[in-house]
C-alpha cells in the first residue's frame, strides 16, 4: 500500500521561510512526477509546483522566485523550500505522486500559516 506523508508545516511570520517534505513509500513502481498543491480556506485546491523524475520543474506564477521544488529519487522524497512567505500563502499543502502506471497518490496535507 502506497503511503504519502508530508511534514514541515507550521506557523511563520511574513517574510519567513519553511521547508516542506513529502515521502512516498510502498510503491512497487517508479515514481514519475511529484507535485505540491495547496488549498486555502474556502478556495479550490491549486497547483503550486511540479517536478519530473528528471528534475524538470514548473511553478505557479505567484510563487516563482520564492519557492523551490526539489526531489531525492533514491528516497522517493520531494521538497518544497518556501521563502519570502506571505499571508496569502497560508493553506494546507498537499503532496501528489504519480507512478509508472499513472496511478496518483495524495498525502493528508500539512498546514502552513503565515502571520502578517
């Protein structure tokens, strides 16, 4: 059974930094794309950043230059380094992984709160 576990969320002041981690375990297949999403209260879940197993990245415009996604393929772990955080970054952050059969797996989410 595939498990996706996020960690690293918390409360930070505006302008601060946080690093999120997401570990995928139990997959019998290679993990291809990994991504971070977020969902703020009363809003739809939105894509924040993606990374392929080859390291190609893509970002939502609002986080470009502030967030960096990276991964360790050997550990099936993806990271999101968030800097210059703003109150509007407050949300539950979710990790999503896609395996070689194009099955998708989601984590339970980790809360990020940015105070002004």
